C-alpha cells in the first residue's frame, strides 16, 4: 500500500480524498494556488506545496510543477480528483514516466474514452447501444448537415473533446444547423483546443442515468448500481439521487452493458458509464474516467468507500467485493450547493463566509471545504460543497433533505440553497415525474417562491 499520496486538486474533493487517505493511514500532500493558501484542504493535509498563481493554468493545470512537488515530497501516487487533470491522458502518462502511480486509468484508456467520438466507435463495435448519429468524428460541416437530414431533426452537435455542456448545441431544423454547428465548433476550440465534432439524434427530455463502475487490473469489473442525474441546468447537474426509479429488470440489463462497456477498453479503477433512458430504452452517451462529483449517493446506499477502493486498485489490490456483494439499501439524495445567485441567472457569488452552520445527524453528510471566515476566490468553480442524505425510502430522503436545507446556514454569499429546496417541494419531482428538461419547464415556478419576492 502507498505510504504517501499527493492530491492534485482543490476544494471539497481534495478534502474528501485527504480524509479517505487518513482513514487508511496514508500521509497526504496537498497542492494549492496562491489564491488557495487558506483553503481547508491545505490545512488538513500532512504537507502542502504551492504550485503557482491563482489561475488554473498557473497551478492546478501545471503538470510540471505538480510532478515536481510529488517527487520532492516523496509521494508514490497522485490522486487527480475530478476536473483539472483528472481526464488528461498526458498527465497520466507523465506520472507513469516518472514512476508515480496515477490513481485512475492509463493514458491510453483516458484518450480512448475522453474523446467522445472515439468512444462511440468503440461502443458500437462492442455491441453497446448508442444514440443514433455519426459513427465517429465528422469530416466537415457538409457531412454533418447531410447526416442530420438523414437521421432527422432535432440533432445534437457535440465536441469530441467536450464536457460540462461546452461545445454542444441543438439544431431543431435545417435552418438552424449551420449556425449551431459553427458556434459549437468555435466553443470547442476555445474551451478544449480541439474542434473535432460529432453528431447525435437529440433525445428530447430523457432520463440521465449513470452506473458506477469499479475495475481492477485482474479483469474483475463490477457496478455499484445507478444514479439519476436528470435534474440539470444547462447540462450541469444540480440534484442527484440513488438508486433511480428504473425497474429491476432494466437496472440489471443496464448494469450488464455498463460492465461490457468497461471491459471493452480494459478499464481499471473507478469510472462511470452514462446513459440516456427514454420509454424503457437506453443509450450509451459517454464514460467518465474519474471519480464523479455525485459519488457520495452511491456510497450511502452501498456502504462502499469509492475513493478508498480507487486507492486500493491503484496499489495493485484485487477487488475485495463481488457483484453479488453489492446490495442497494435505502435511498440517497445529493444537492450541490453553489455560490451563485438564482435571481440573476445564477451569477457566481464569491465573497467571505460570515457564518457557517452545518446540519448533522444519522444519514446526513456535508462534503465541503468552506468554514466561517473563509474567503471564496473568484477563480474557480462556484460549488461550495454537497449536502447528502440517506433514508430508508425516497419519500423519507426527500423530507430529510428539506429539513437539512432548512437548517443549513451559509451567510455572507448568495447560494442556490433555496432553489434546491424549491425543487424538493415540486410535486412532479416528489412523484418522480421528471427528466432532463425539468428545470427548463419549471424555472418560473421555482423562482416564484416568497424567498425571491
């Protein structure tokens, strides 16, 4: 087992990984930018190294400085968390080149699955159902337009290197196509430095269901059930829950396909297979080759610490659990708490935390990095943390989450806390009658409560 791990990330996921390491008796090294010198992950790690200035490119994306920090501190492995370098194949390869274990898949696998058009090709060849569209990358806009006409509108134009909703546009008809394509391509170039595009049939308002995968180097692959991530705003997840409301037969079938998809690329470590589900049919859309923001809801219903499993797998250990050992118990819901103002189109709201009160109790968890007096820097993602609850049933979990949000106090900055509370009181959400179009369809009602008058 590793003696020391460097965490190449910041915020709540860095804190989460440090805690997992401490529970395993592993020393930790935090990295931080000059803007993050007072962040919680810096304070609780055994050691900390400043790797650059406040901008991500100067620090959390600076591979040379991060590798140098790991070598200088004697870290045997690097955990990349999510975002930043977590799905960077060059970084994974660089770690291998200098003899440091990257806690994640190989650079080759990241490259295959990180490029969305390549991933489609692999899945099609492996017999995994995918959304109708291009088999791989598109040569040019003319080929894209011809294919769009063939499969029928609406279509979704997507960047091969995309993520987080960037480099993605919907064309509802032929008149909208050229502008949508060029806009998506331009955004992809600016965001990822790669304008390679592909095309899919636009599935209107599906469920977004993802399966958590664990795979070791010995060919053992299991899934830990699924999460429903359909409550999204502009392709960014807001509330997630596990398990979803799909039936047992569909769960088993999708789980088998998720394992097949992972085995098709000889996957190793934790990963997520994402599907769109509509009318009891499902389609692969992508694989995330890293830990997910929403992993805690899976941990709550399975009792499995996914980060610790990642570390064990990276250390060459065989999976200690088999598929039949995975039992889903109860229901879990997660709300992402962001420093943003819903009244003003969810504008980021950096500032200083005047007072923080975190609810506690059985089945309540708050993964965060903020504390009273902490100054939120304006340079990074607006997520402050995640409230997660677990209860015996979905109805009980909804009630518990409402109570938890009512008690949570984050003073000094605007947050989306009340917005999440409104969703949890929406009758369609309570009934489970929602899909990826839920927030768009209900936004006026959600913002019409007394809190915003």
